[in-house]
C-alpha cells in the first residue's frame, strides 16, 4: 500500500505525522523529499499558463530572406 502525506519540518528538525492508515507493528518505508517552491517557478517562467494565439500559422516566415526563391 502506498500513502503520501505532505508535512512541514518543525523548528527542532522533527516531523510529526498523525492519522496514518497503518496498524501498530506494521513495517513501513519512509522516504523524504523536498517539495518544489511554486513561487520561484512563476518568476522563472512568467508566460507559463497564458493562452497562445497563432496569427496566420500556415503563412511562410521570412520568405523574402531566401535568395534561392528570387
């Protein structure tokens, strides 16, 4: 059985977990990973999540810059 929970580290460096779906004596594996900070991500990618609009998506781009076509 896999169970995930998010918790904060207490000032004294401990983690307290309550209401776990396991019984006394069950063997469990504890893996601790950091959670990415979403506030810094928004500043790095300021356009993420904004709508994209394509004007004339099938028109050629910089066609006049190609000497072979002249």
